[in-house]
C-alpha cells in the first residue's frame, strides 16, 4: 500500500465516522452504492 492509498482509506473511515455522528449514514451508504454502480457501468463502456 502506498502513502496515497493509506490517506484515501483514512479519509473514507473519517467520513464514515462523521456521517454516523450527524445521522447521515443512510445517505452516505446510498451514495457509495450509486458510485460503485456507476463505476461498473463506465468500466463496461470504456473497457
């Protein structure tokens, strides 16, 4: 794992913690799922 990967990982964890504190975890999970689905679609198109 490179330094950048570790930093992105920590940012994601901190974002999850922040979402839990502000009671927005459902929104965050939905957006993450939508982002993953979009990434899969684009990966298929531009493969």
